[in-house]
């Protein structure tokens, strides 16, 4: 009953805001809408296509042909139902995350029970308890349904709502050990945003780990199978998209090419726009691909090597890093990985920057529209002011991710060696060296 009421309240909040006088302003906020997720651009692309104009010829539309045809059908047949579909999709995202978290936390609890005999004696406060099997999934669901970033993202009617739904479906499929549905959701999400392809690594590892526990052996074969299935789905979707466009492949450059080359320097909550506004053209290619490598594969291999036994933590880290360093981020991307943080309740004792991170996110979220107004409308500030706010916003997220990762490492160490470790008769401390 409590869950049903909460879901109803979350949907009602979104509905009321979407039908309020604030909805138009929210849809136009650069923190919410970007060139690749704005619903206005989706509508424009569908209108151009309906009138016989290829939407990929210009610089307006940057979505896959599947979305082009789906959005055109919606606009032609049920235009009044589109806001409700956004709300339904966003609420379903929270529900799927809750259901997936139920399975993940139970798996962690059972793994802890099997390994408990090897833990140090004074580590009881680091262990999950049976009550967490209920409270943690609820916290994950509520952390998404009532996250202000997620609410604003839904009210803004951005396609990030669809992205978050597909990511939640990916996690839900993993929790049910269903390879095809989970990788299909990931392949579809990769059509919208290039960056989530890195989730193939934690997805394949999780499925392989589960199959090893169930059947024993065959880990490499399971990972290879996941890679083949994902690549097959990804290529198949792109071929089908080309078929929908009459054999025209120009959508690849308008979607992946637009994201990789960062052709629009419209301000957002990320780091690309200001940096490449100031960049000399002859350095642009070098730094562009350096930034893109940083947002994708730079952290993939070391994190995978370290977290291969905990692929859900690996997925959390990769989603968070991509949300910060992608070329066109928005607060909707941030809301998704923030909803996964309660899943790691067992390491909360080691998270030391909660207040600093929370306060910084709150202050920058208030300052961003304020500084934007001073810059654009009052002409009493400039781009440096707004970029300073977004830089601090990203820095706070980096502190959060670093704290989460280091907390995980600390917990693993303390489970084996105890919370109090003496070196030369004095209590030792684990510190992170930058």
C-alpha cells in the first residue's frame, strides 16, 4: 500500500508540474534540455519527415530513425497522450529499479552469508542485515521517483526519460538473468546515447557470474556470448534503421557523429561546451578525442579489472562517469545514478563527503539558473560565471564517485583485516592519494 501511494504521489507531482505555468520554462532550461534530448527537436524532426524533408540533412534532429517513426506516429495519432506517456515511462523506471534492487541486494546478502566465516570478528557494522532486503530497494525506488532532477527531467519531456527507462530495463533484465532482454535494452539505449555501450562489460560479467554459480564453469563462453548478442542486436538495429530510411545511412553521422564531434556548443551542465568554445581549431581534434576517451573507455579497463567480482558496482561507476563527462549531459542523467547510491548502504559508514557533496549539488542547482539569468537576460555576468557553476557541479559528482569507490575498497579491506588495524601499536588509517 505504501509503495502504491508513493508511486501515485510521484506521478501526481509530475502531472501537476507538467500542467502548470512552470512547465514551459522547465522545458527550455539548458540544465534539462540539450540538443540531443529536447522534445522540441524530436517534434521538428517528425514534422520535417512528414513533409518529405530528410531531418538528418540539417543540424536539427539527432535521434535514431526508430525514434523518428515512433514519435511521428505518436504526434499523428495520440498527441494529447504524449505527456502522460512521459510520466508513465518515468514512473516505470523507478519501479524497475526497485524490482532490480530487490534481487541485487538479496544476492549481496546471500554472498555475504557464504563468505561470513572468512570475515574479521569486529565487522558486524559493515554487514547487511535482513531488514535491508526491504528498505534498500524501497530507498532506490524512492530515490528516483522523488529525485528533483528526475522530476524536472520528466516535466521537461526530454528523451532522457526514455534513456533512463531503457537503463532500468537493462538492470531489470540482469536481475532476472535474462541475457536477450537486458542486452536489447542496452542496444536500444546505445542508439540514443553512445556512452552506455561500456555497460556491456558489467552486464556480461554479471550474467557470467550468475551462470557460474548455477551451472559451474563456462565463464569465458558466457562473456563471449553476451558480446556477440549485443553486437548482433546493435548492428541489426542500425540496419533496420537504415531500412526505415530507404537505405540512407546519413543518420549515423547525425547521431553518433554529432555526439562524438560535439558540433553544438550550447551551454549545459557538462564540461565540453566551454572548453571547446575557447579551443583553437588546430588543437580541437586532439582534445576532442581525449575528452571522448575520458568519457568512455579510459576508466573501463582498470575499473573492470578491480570490480569484476562486483559488476553492479562497476555499472554504477561507469554510468556515473559517463553522466559527468559526456558531451551533452543533463540533470536527468545525474538522477539515474543517484538512485543507485542507496544500493550500497553497506559502505555508507565510509562515505565521508556526503554533506559537502549534497550541499554543493544543492547550491549549484540554485545558482545555475540564477547565473544564467544574469548572463543572458541582465547582461551583468558572462559565460565564465555559468561555467564556474557547472565546473563545481561536476566536481561535486566526482567527489561522490571517488568517495563511493574508495568506500567500497575500504570495506573489502576491513572485512578481511578488521576495522581496527594496528601498525607499530597505533591505529592505521587508509588514505586516498591523489
